[in-house]
C-alpha cells in the first residue's frame, strides 16, 4: 500500500495516537474513510459520464472515439427538437388560458348580474318576512278584538289524562 511496510504504518499510527490522542483518532479515521468513499463515488460518476458521453462509441471497437463536431451537432439537433416540443406545449397551454379568460367588461357584466340576482333574492326574502309579520300582526289584532274566537279555537284539554 503506497510502498509503506508494516513497521512504517505502525510508526505512523503511534505518532497519530500521540498527536491526536485516543479520543480523536477514531473520528479522524471515520472522516478519512468517508472522504475516500466520496472520492471513489465521484470518480465512478465521472467514469460513467465519460462512457455515456458522446465522445466514446461503445458499438465501434475499431474507432472508439467519435468526431466531436458530429456529437455536438446531434446534441444540438436533439436539444432543438425538445425545445420545439416545449414551445408547442407552451403555446397550446397559452391558447387554453386565453380561451378561458374573460375580458374586464365580461367580468363586470357577470358581477353586475350576480349582484342583481342577490339583491332580488334578498328583496324577495324581505317581502316574505314582512308578509309573515303582517299576518302575525293581523292574527294578534283579531285575537285582541275578538277574544272568544281565540278561546274557541283552542283545543280543550281534560285534566287527569
């Protein structure tokens, strides 16, 4: 491992133990291990990117490297096709929104109509309430003027039931 023998590794560990102490040495080892693992992961990701990149042709073993200009042209054409599809979707969505939106005059007319309907409903409810109150007043007035009619209209309740 890096040309280091067992005795040299032992000396490095002893000096690390003396410098950092027994409490910090395991934490340092964990940190170094995590750093090496992240470095290996990044290295593998970079290797995958390079293999998946357009410069390497996996299908042609005789000429593994492609012409970079052709690669860039194909990538540009692919990007243009995707951009064209995105523009079409955006314009379709915009047209749908435009169809659904109403102008200020249309919104105002709808609001005025709804407001008139609400006022008519409130007025009708107020008239019904007034009619009920008038009927109750008329019944109370008749009861005051003719108390016998009120007594005759009440059902007779016998005691002892």
